C-alpha cells in the first residue's frame, strides 16, 4: 500500500456511521490492506469466532442502497451482488490477528490512529461546549452594562458552533438507521 493512500485523513474519510457504530466497509479495508475483498472476507469466515456481531456485521439491502445512493462514484464497490460486511473499531483490531502480514499490521496501526483521532476531535468539541455552558452560567453574575457585551459574545459563539456542526454534518459520510 502506498503511503499516500495510508493517511489518517484518507482512513477517516472511509469511516461511516451505520446503526450507531463507526465502521469501515470490507471493500475499503481490503483496498487499504492491498488485498481483494474476497480474500479479506474468506480470512474472516475462517475465523468467524473472532468476529461477534459488535465487531462485524453485514449490511441489509436497504442499508446497502442508502450507502450506494450517498456514494459519488457510479460503480459503487464493483457492483456487488451481496451486501458488504462492515467492521467496527474492535473488528478492525481483530483483523490484525487474522491478516498478520507486515502490511496488515502497519495498516491496522494507522486505522487505530484514525479512530483515536476521531474520538479526540469529538471529545474536544464536547469539552468546548461544557466550557461555554460554564461561562454562560457565570454571565448572570455580571449584570448591567456588561450584559449586552456578554450576550453578543455568546450569540457569536453559538453561531460558530452551530455553523460548524452543520458543516460537519453536511460533509459526514454514512447514515444512521433507527
């Protein structure tokens, strides 16, 4: 696998949300590992006991259609006849024991880094929201002339946060089912 394809941002772009889980498609993983999807899935099937349903699951036809409609390429993952398997972070980690080549180990390390980075970004956003809430709670103590300035600042902060959330949602790849 060339290093250009193995960046955290490239891996992060392949992470989708399905059934409330952040997952990678079998075809995307196969591309990262530089193996055929069929080879990856055969290795998993030979070691089925290592992949419980919270590590890996197969998409429904409806989920597959939803992903296909969100994809910008016309030939979505080679015109598959069967819905793909998807792997959660734990499933990807388990792949390192099934695909033990040096390439697979290196790819797994980068995928784990991408999942960790995604969690860090989400945690930072939550931390910022808590800090702003704390500042707003303190606002009540500063009445009078400064109240107008606090209101302007907090309205601007909320606009920035809401615009950022809308922007990240618009660029988000994947979908969530009920």
